[in-house]
């Protein structure tokens, strides 16, 4: 699976962005999908995940109620709607495809910069 993230940019605090992760090579309908981020000077951290088999979602505490992960299996893509952005959300965001019986795939990241 090849993953390409896009949609990053610069916004002011309180603004919104929608990230996209387009997959190619294989269908993502049987993959769990997730977004991670790496903030400046910090380790990569989990942001949100979408389960392939029951549609369940999971979020880190820092983004819960502000970010929403969604997937469009026919379009072979996953999205991250980010609202009420804060300067602490500044990071490179990457998507991941994984799951039982699957290899682990990462896409290149997209930079989100939030100014105060």
C-alpha cells in the first residue's frame, strides 16, 4: 500500500483543516487506518484510528472532541477533520495502514502549522 497525505498548511489558532490520505496499490477496506503526528522536538504520537471491521474510532485525549477521523473505502482514502486547532497541534501528520495479517505501511507526512 502506498499512502500519500495532503491537506496540511498554515492556519491561525481556532481554525480548521482537513487532511487526506490517499491509498494506492491495495484497497484499504480491510486495513485499520490511523493518523499519527510528530511535533517539533518530540516523538511521533498517535492521533486517531479507524477500525476496518466495525467502523470504530479512537482518539488521543489531546484531540478528542476536536478531530474526526473518517474513511471512504470506495475512494480508498482516509481523512482527518481538525477543528479548533491550537499551536500545540503544529506537527507533521502521517497516515498508517495496518492490521492483523497485514504489513505495516506509512505515508509521507503533511505539515500543519498553527499560529497563535
